[in-house]
C-alpha cells in the first residue's frame, strides 16, 4: 500500500510541477534562512570567541584608579597581589613614548613598556630570539630589555641587536631578546604598540624606578587554576579593598572568562531569536502546503470517489495525501539546506571568518520541514479520507 501511495503521490507532484514548486517555495526560504542564520552565527561566534580568548582567559584585569589620597597600586601592593594563592604572576600595564639612543643615533617616539616576567610565560610565542624577562630581572631591577622588529630595523639595521646597549632617559639598558611580529603575539600586545618606530619592554620594577612611577593603575593578574577563578577574584578584591581603605569605586576587576560566558549567552539568545523569526517563513510555507492540498482534494474528488467505490479504504487515501504533503515539505527542506549551506559559505568568506558547518542546523531545518509536512498535511488528508463515495461520484 505504501509503495502504491508513494507512486501516486510522486505522479501527482510531477503532473503539477509549477504549482508544487510555488507550494514548497515557503519551505525552501524558511529552511534556507534557518541554516544560513545558525551557521553564520556559529561561525561568527567561534571567531569572536577565539579573538576574545586571545585577550586572555585565565587572566584578571585590574583597573585601580585609586582614591584622592592614593593613586594606583604601589610596588608593595603588587608584591602582595602576586603572593596571593592561585596567582601565577602579574604584569602591570605601563607605557609611554620617548626617544631611544644607540651609538649616537637617536630614534624618537618609541613605545617604552613595563611588563612582568609572567607576561612572557603567559605568551610563550612573544619572543622570537634571545630570552624573555626572568623573575630575577624583576626582583633585582635589572637593566635589561626586549625590542621589537621595527625598532631593530630602525636603529640596528644590519646589526644583531642582542647584547647591544640602548639609552632610555640616560639609563643604559642591555637588549636580551627580540620580540615576535605583532601577528604572532596576542591581541593585547598589538594594542599596546602605540607608535610606528618600535617598542621596548623592560621589567616593570625597573620601569617604575626609572620613571619614578609610584602608582600603577592597570595590572594583569594570571590565574593558575581557572576552576578557582571566583575564589581568586574574592581574595584579590579583599586585598584591593584593604589597599584603598575600602573606598567605593577605587578599582574594577574584570574576569575575562565571565565576560566570555556572557558573550556566548548573548550570542545564543540572538541566534534563537533569529531562528524564531526565520521559522515564520516555514509557517507560511506550511499554510501554503495545506492550501494546495485542500485544493487538490477538491480537484480530485472524482478520483477519490472512484477509488472508494472500487474498495479503497479511507486509511489508504489518507496515507496517500499525507505522503504527498510530506514529500513536498521534505523536498523543500532539502533544497533549502543546500541553498543555506552555499549562502553560509559565501557570507563567511565575505566576512573573513572560518566557515563552520552546523550539523544541528541541518537537522533542525530538515526536522522542521518534516514536521510542517505532517502537521499541515494532516487536515487535507483527513478530509480526503472522509469523503462520502456517493457524494463524490455524483459530480461525474
């Protein structure tokens, strides 16, 4: 019975090609929209998440503006923060621009940065040649530094800069390492590059002593165990409260993992909202299928009457019409999936993000189209099976 119902359903669909296409057009558009929206949103979310993670998960950003009596964190405060449980290290954010001298050559507008040794442990690819800053450099206020490729090219053209001295504010600093290019470093490293002439990184303790910095307003705190980040935040806030005499609005602690969770939640809500809007097209397509099937039942009244007079049971007629509705809906769903994947690839390429094929989106699109075929095909199929054969034959 199923084989015969399938044959008759396909025959009727082929016999009304244009009407069948227009009927499934709503399903095609709905499924295509769902596939495209979910796939592009997931691709964009993955790209944004990767960029966000490059800012540093497992890291807390402290903005310590301080109070009227105490501006920023002192060196002693920084040591106490670094000594907290589950803190693997810190790296204050210190930067300014000034001239650098090498062998009587002066290069203006160079970015001078103070960082902790933990910064390089957190970013192992930051050093191309030489060595990174060491804990002993930080503890002993060592006069060493690392430079980037721009400074090496501008000031040491044709010369190996490792081991060479540069003068910063009249103080001799020995170059111990060459930084990697910005596209290898993390995003924050690129953001900290303030000039085109190059960058120098020296221990933050040396930086504070060299420039007479008494208070640090920005610090990166690196967490050892990310599962204990909340406890670390509480301990850090307690230390900062004590440092600023429990004054309100004296500091902010930004948990990068919490921000990432919030971002993923928002992206998920936006995806669900867009899918809900796109599903309206599927609803419209389902109404179109129901309309076409009702018209088909009316047009084929004679056929239904003859089949019943020849002994066809209502169930077999109902299965035939329901199968026709499902075939139309699934056909529209498959076409919509192919178009949705193709458009998603095109949009991802235009946006410059990695294309991520979502199996869940495809299953959702096909499942929706199947459900539409069953739900909106049931009433016409039921009507066809309930026709009285006597009434149907009277119109012959």
